[in-house]
C-alpha cells in the first residue's frame, strides 16, 4: 500500500483503537509515518524498540507486597499512565519470543502484569519482512490475528511530496525524480552493506549539509547509498551548475529553455524547493509565467508538485492562462 493511502487507513484505525501492524523493507519510513500521524492528531507518541528489550522490561519486576502477602509486578516507567497517544511497538517480530509473549498480552488485553493501557492510547506495531535479511522470528498465529496488517510499498510520488514538505536538499529530490529506481535499491539476495532507501537519502541530505571537502564526498555518500548510486548522483549534481539563476526566475526574469531532460528535472525541483522555503504570491505568478515556455511534461510536474505541497493557485490569473495551455494533459 502506498504511504498516502496507508496514512488515511491507519489514522482511522488509530481513532478506533484497532491494533495495526506495518510490514515493509528496512529504511522506507514505517516509523516516520506513525510519528507523523501522532503529530497531526496532537497525540503523544512512545516508540518502544522491542528487539532491545528483555521480557521483564515490558512486564515489569515482581516485588513482595507486605499487606496482601502476594507478589506484584512493578510496571515500567516508560509505559503511558494517562492521556491520549500511540504506543508504537517497533521491530516486534525481531524481538525474542519471550518478549513477543509479553507484548501479546499487552496487545490482546491492553494490559501486562499489573499495568493497564489507558483508554486514550492506540497500539501500532511494525517490523521487517522475513526475507529482508534482518533478524526476525516467525510471529505466532494468535498474535498475528490480533492485528490488521498492512505492507508499505515505496512510491516515488509519495516520497517526493514528503521530501518537499520536509525541506530535503533539492538536488536529491531532482535526482530521484530523474532516476526513480534509485530511491530504493535494497536487494535481499545481495550482501551489500550500503544501499539506497528513503532513510539513507536523508543521510545524504545531512552529508551535503555538512559541507565536506569534495574529495571526500564520493566515499562518504557511497557509505549511505552504495557506490554505483553515489557515482550517478554526484554526476547529476554537476548538472545543477548549468541551471539558470533560480532567484532571477522567481523575480520574473526570462531565460532560454533547455532541452536536456536531466537539466529540466533539476530545474523543476530547484524552483519548487526554493518557492516552498518562502512562498510569495508575486513569485508564484512569475513561476507560472516561466513554466509556460517549458516542455509540457515538466511544466505539469512543476505545478503539480506545488499543488501537492499545498500551494493554492485558483485565484491566480497566470494559472488560468497555464490551464488553457496545458489542460489537454490534465484530462
């Protein structure tokens, strides 16, 4: 399921307190989606990495109660005591079977030991698929039956929308727009340690922001996304040097349009990223005017990227002219 569709379904199930499980390859944003839902709804968010826990970490430690002459369980401090939120059980199927058993009681009965999960909290779990080269244990059928299961797929359009919203480096967005297949290069049959995922491209953004010496960039970026992808990305980055002045375009300057596909991908992404960083109505009119002379598919891509990022164009005089010219591509 695409991230955009999954977000809608998961949001509805969180409201109903239905336990859900997200399956997917490593690094594709499972935890980010759940955290974003919590932020959007104004909910608390607790992320528990079950693979790092012992059974007593979740169930608590037994102690002797003098009054009742019985053994009680002291619940862990990290579990919520009140309020509303999402309890995210990450790497559930990577946890040892004994830890999964403790989680089973929490998911099934919304309690474990002496602890009871408050009514305002929903449970969402996630894990990698069994064939993804991670450490996983087969989930017991009774536990699996307590979840509604979703499998998250990697979708370039959803990722690009997120990347613009998150302010990811425009060079990365442009490159993935040009080379869709390099957003996710994980292959469970290969033993490579570095491969491209949405998460590792975030790392590349941090690497670029670190302003390393150019002689170190290839090896460093290779460590995040793999050598072949890093070589291709850095070759594409050099295309950015051939772009017209983005600031001048936003101010209304006209430039000769390029016919080179890689340049147009880079230019479109650069314009969108720059505009979203500081939206301005006059600049939007200038962007739309400039796009009228672009190759049609790139003019449409540019405008749709702006619209997906929440830019309203309905009251723009230049947008009406734009629609007249490109309406045949929007049908």
